[in-house]
């Protein structure tokens, strides 16, 4: 596969207004995407949704200008969670969908992510075709008259997506629930769906101003929600991130109930035969699933790798500790509001509570040491480092595990050790980090 210039694992992302997310470049991106989509359908259509960031309007207008300049019709969905855009792409039979969001990042950042007509992330092949077409945009022949694309606003987007969520909501009558909507894409839709399901809802961070998305709130900043749940005597709390593709819970005592807990609960309730998670998933989940005869498969860190493994093996349930959980038999992409609803349905089915779930899955202690090196790939493959890892695994002998991996963004080696004995894993991590550091200087 060719090397990518602009697309990362989750689309194009940077500080908005800074290359590549300038109005001029994004217009070229839209034109390039339009040219690629037209190869399959000369009158292609694209739906565009966004979160609440200040820069969303600018990027949306630039992208739409590029698409329509090449004869592609654009349908604006307005502010909508990322999974809502995926759903509407399918419902409206569009050729592609686009989300303008940087998920849990600060408001200064933004991103552009494409979905295919099936609502799944655009294929690598198509992304590379779009990248290749960007440089050719200035030389394209003009599109004029009736050949130009047009722009429409789909006013029913939120209602249609809300009805989909309602269809999967359990009866929440009698539950007192606090919601943290992160001043993001779920700020309207999440309270509506939980109230429609019968819950007594108290929602916070529902007043986006373009600059407060994720600021001290949402699934990456849980302290305020934990306090609200404890002091308000709520049954539970739910926090979403900026684009609402993930969710984390708080139990009635203020404990965070994360993705590992949700995978255990849903696997039990749904009778799953296998579950997919990442190398960072706690070993306690593997042990608990093992007690129920459910194997856990691990992938690299990143929901795209979880999705790939599930898709390859025809499985449905997988996810990460971050609360990005996939139910591929219900939706082709992670959906925070849907995840919360399905998890609560599983809770009711098993007649349990989040408090009991939290206590049932006691996490193994885990320590992570970052070691700065000059050549992270060389160190990860170094024979002496690999020997040290093998010795550490032998020392733990099934009571824990070791994971050593290069950082994706920095010249760091991340040394993670997990096990039942906290003192033991700290010592093993210290020794391993020492070997990595010494080899990094060699």
C-alpha cells in the first residue's frame, strides 16, 4: 500500500486553519473526493455532519464548495454524532458521508473523516485515490451549468437518527440518570433519547459555544460527573465524547465503569462466543470471560483494528477501555449513545447494577513506563530487549503479562506490565525499562 500523505487512521486531523485544514486545501479535498466518487456514479451525493466546534462551519462550507464544483450533490445534516452521520449515509443512500470532528480533542483541532455508502470507514484504497487526486485538482476541466452539484439541508436528520436510537432503548422508567454531553454533538439528542426511554434525566454540558467542546467535561474528564452522581444520589451517570462515538459510565458511588466492564456485561447478556479487544485491555477481563468460556482476542490499539478483526471473523462485540464499543450486528461504527442504551439493556436483562458490575471485575494492577530512545523500531526489535521481555513473561508465568510497543507519535518505547501483584509488576517494569534505556544508548 502506498504511503499516506494526509489521511491518518481516523481521517485528516490537525489544528483548524492550519495546513492541511485550511479552507483552500479542504476545498481541494472536496473536489478530489468528488472526482473519485463520480467514477462510480456521475451524479454522486454526499452527506455532511459535524460536531459543535467553531471551525466546523468553515470546513463544511469549503468541503461542500469542492464537492459541488465537481458535480457532486451535498446534503447537510447539521450537528450530529459521528455514528448518526454513518446511519444517515445508509438511510439516504448517499455515495459517501463526511464527519467534521476531532472527537475528544480540544476545540482548536478539527478533522474530516469519510464513510463509504455502507456507513463504514472509507476503504484504504479509496482514501489513497482521493489523496492522489488532490494534486490534479487545479488542472481539472471546469464543471458548469446544470452539471454543478447542488446543496440541500436535511431537516429531519436528528429525528430520523433519534428514532433509530429509540428503537434500541430499554425501558429506563425509575432510573435517575446524569448525562455529560461534553458540549458536543450529543448535546440535544442524548437527553431526548434517555427521557423518551422513561429515565429521570439531569444533563450537563449541553450549551456548546464553539469553544467549550470537551473542555473539562466529557468522557476524558469524568470528575464533575462523578461528583454529580454521588451528591445527587443518581443511579448512574453516562459521559460522551465530543462526537459521541464513545461512552463511559459512572456507578452510583462515583466509580468509573469503562469499556472492559461493558464488554463483560454485554458478552454475558448477549451470549457471545468470542470478544475482541486490544492489547491494552486489562487481563482481569480475559480471566472473567474465560470463566464463562468466552475467549478474548487482542488487536493493536485502535478501534479500526478491533473493527477489522470483528469483520474478518464474523463477530459482533468488541471495543476499548475508552468506551468505544462496537456492536456490529446493530451498527457498523462505534456509537456512544447506542452503546449506553445497549449496555443498560444488558444490565436489565441480567438483573444487575453497574455497582455490582464494577465490583465483579476487579482490575489487575497495571504500570506503564515511557522510555525515550533514538530509534524506537530498532529498540523494539533488539535481541537483548526481546530476551528481557521473554524473561519477564517467564517470571510472571501466567499471573500477568508484558507489552512493549513503540509510540505511534513520539520516539518512545512504552513498557506496560500487568499482573496480580502490584509490587512485582512495578519491579519487572523497572528492570525492563532499564534494559530498554541501556540499549537505546548503545
